[in-house]
C-alpha cells in the first residue's frame, strides 16, 4: 500500500486506474476519510467489507462527481431531493433514494434504495472526475475505519487503522485534515417527506429553511432501515467515554475552550466553537487511544445546528 501526499494530476489518474482494476483507494473528503472501491465491482466492494470487518448487509454510500450522475444510480427522485442536492452538493450530505439497476445488492445490502453523495474536497472531486473519465460510474466508500471504531479525519489515522490490512497496490491519498470532521447528514428521500437518519453538518435548521417545512428525524423505535451508524455502540475509541461527568486526575478531557481543565486532567482538545468541536472530536479520541488513556470525559456542546450531530456521535462513542 502506498501513501501519497502530493496528489498531482498523474497521481490522481493512477488512483482512478487502480480503482478501475479493482484495488482500494482511501481518499480524503470534507467529512472523514473514505475507503473507496469501484461501486460496480462486486469483488472490490467485497474487499471493503473484509478490510473494515463490516457485516455485508450494511449498505455503502456511492460517491459521484456531480448531480449530473445522479440518474445513473437513482430513480423516482422527489422534487425536494433535487432541491437538497442543488443547494447542498458538493457537501456533507447523503441522500437515500430509490435505486436503479446499476446499484446492486452488494452496494445496498439488498435494500431497494441507494445512498448517494457528492463530496466537497478537491482531492475527492478530482478522483471522482478522473474515475468518470476512465469510464467509471461512482466510488463506494464507507469511512476508512474498522467497523464500530472512530472515523479517520487524516491520512495518518487511516494508516494506523487499516494500513496492515491493505494490499501492495491499494493506495491512501493524503489530503490533509477533514474540515468538517464528522460524517455526512443522511436523509431518507424515499418517502413523500424527507427524514433525517443521521445528523451532520447539513443541519435540520438548514433543511427546514430550504424546504419551508419541518423535516422529520428518525424515530429509532419504529424505523427499521439498516444503518450501522444508527447502532448504539459506534464511533467508539478504546478508552471509555463519559459525557458531562467529573474526571479524575489522569483522565482525558474534551470541552469548549471557555471551560477550564479540572486539576490533573489531560486536556485533549479546547475547540473555540461547535464547528471546531466537530472538526477535532475524532482526532482527540484517537489521541486518547495513542496515549493509552482509559477514560475520556466530554462536556457536550449545547444548542441546535451541528451540536446535535456532535451529541449524536459522543452518545454513540459512550455507549457500552
Ligand atoms: O461522510 C460520510 O458519509 C462518509 C464519507 C466517507 O463520505 N461515509 C460514511 O460511510 O460515513 P459509512 O459507511 O461509514 O456510513 C454510511 C451510512 C451507514 O450508516 C449506512 O447504513 C447508511 O449510510 N446507508 C447507506 N446506504 C443506505 C441505504 N440505502 N439506506 C439506509 N442507510 C444507508
Ligand atoms: Mg462509518
């Protein structure tokens, strides 16, 4: 496996060609790093599941270069979904739509819907465009971590998480630190009204104001859609995560910068606002593991907007 930091046009072409012949390419997006494979290649996609240790009935997101490619993968697209795509792509939003025959069971986990996203990162867009030029249709990519673990937000985290499991001709593209830091908002667009399945940086408030009505959030008790990010224990480091509790000396601590560090406690991050909180959350949890900390205390951010997505992730990280 090669890690590449200078993602020149010729490197991007090599990466697109590697994908085209069935290798895996981990690449940066603005949310988190993805572990990519040709979304039409069953064997390549099977390797994603193997490397991640992920159950095969859990669907993958197909990344496409632009809204123009949407019709290849999805049909019967409701008007509200077109509006969402128009306003928030490229960006941290995944739409779940009725699938075309191009989206095979090995991508959708056997569901009749498919998850689609246009990421907004120079390197991922360059890779997707080059992949199109090589005759590709889309790149399937879950977050580049082992199943249930913390998503990587830089190339170093991908390497320590999956490096040993990748093959010689697989690649890791280094595109710096992911600017959003937590996974995309997932919106189910298979019904008359959209439903938020996973909160993210495209917030409920942003969707409400675009669509001029209140969008629903998933009711965990009644919705049976299979989405691993919806399992309670997910996004979890090795350290035990506690929310709003009192840390003891030697424990890790993550809180907004206006909250002082309790005596003897190891400050892992001091984000100045909620956007920065999201950006540094996963790297701080990884740092706790590198320092072999047993416990991490997080003071949860409050309010709407992206705070909701941060609270969703730290709740999942803290569940045992
Ligand atoms: O920001 C992101 O979304 C990142 C980057 C790499 O794009 N990707 C990501 O992928 O978080 P993953 O596989 O870790 O999480 C994707 C989520 C899963 O919970 C999956 O079940 C859900 O999307 N999903 C995908 N297709 C679906 C479908 N047809 N119906 C319901 N959920 C779906
Ligand atoms: Mg994931």
